[in-house]
C-alpha cells in the first residue's frame, strides 16, 4: 500500500461521518501519514457513526474475516450499547454467531488471535476449542495454540487434540505440547480399520503351512543328532510326543483326504461325461 500510494497517489477515498470521524480507510490513513502527506481524499456519509459502521460492514460482506467481524461487534456493543439480539438482527444472524465472534476478540489472547489472522488456525477451531480453554487458563491456551499453529492442523485435528488435553493429566499435556502430531498419528493408527478377515480356507492353508514348517524343522533337528544319546526320561518324552504328533497328523491326513474327495465329487455332479 505504501508503494502504491507513493507511486500513484491515493486512488480510493476514506470514509468519514460527522466531524471527520473515520469509519473506513484506517490503513490508507496510516500509510499516508507515514509518507508525510498532509492531505487525504475523503468522502463524507450523511449518517451517524453507528449507521456508517453498519453500512460499511454490509458493503464489505464476504471480504472480512471472523476477527474483523468480532472487532466490529465489539465496537457496536461497547460504544453504542447494542445487545447481542440487536446485533444479530442487524446482520441477519443468530445471537450465537455474534457471541462466538465477540469471544474471538474478547477472550482469546492476542498471541492466539495472531495465529488466526495468519491463517495458521481456523477461526472456527479457535472459537469452538480455544476460547473455552482461554477462559479456563490463558497460559495453557497460548502454549497449545502455538503447537497447533506450528502444524497448521485442521479443525477436526484441533478438536481431537483439545479433547485429549481436557481429559489428560500433566504428563499427557506436556507430550501434546511437545509433539501433537505424534498423538494424532497414534490416534489414526488406533482407529484404522482391521485388515480383511481371512476365510476358513485361507486359515487352513496357513495352518498346514505352519505344520509343514514345524515338521521340516523337527526333521532337521533329528537329522543333526538331537535324538541321540538321550537320557531315559528325555527318550520317553520324545517317544510320547512323536506318537501324539503321528496320531494327530494321521487323523488330519485322513480327514483332509475325505473332505477333499467329497468336495471333488460335489464339483463334478452334473458335469457331462468325458468323451
């Protein structure tokens, strides 16, 4: 703005009412003062100050952010005594809309407002989560907001961190201040859906593969001499487990052969005879 005013001069007039009370164009006025210019182009509205502020806001609809709206509402409340209901009616909004924006500028510490102004924190997240925290403990709010702004978290992520803060103890809060992203990653992993459950056939194949691997390993141990020179008690243990394994394996083989034969027979029912 300074460069533009210096090169091209003032292009847009400021707005004043009454005895030259500025209601729009404060930045232009400050820039002109810094350039040490002693005149400024202004347009005067035939309105009182309250009406001019309201009209200026209507003309800027869509261009101002929640903080700017909050400062305007604060001005209307403090200087002109407007109630929440009156402000809500003037702006065609709800009283909660006015209350939340007032809270942004009245309850949030200046440091947190700067994060919102810079876009590192969304105004909605600040209103919903950081305003209650600021009312409870301003120092905690400033510290947590700095960590949240560092990662530019979404509103959903801010809500998750805030919930953990409220329910956490001193040590857990310290961890959140140190690295909130670590908590969010752990939370995401905990909420990740379980992998697709295996079918009965897949589980059977896995079990048979495990049996095959165990049998191969046991065979290698016997081949390498693990069964030689056993004490009587150990010799009896090996024979007992060998008989049990053999019996169980034989039952498995007999059952599998039978079930596979039945499955093969049911698959070929109705098939045309071979040529």
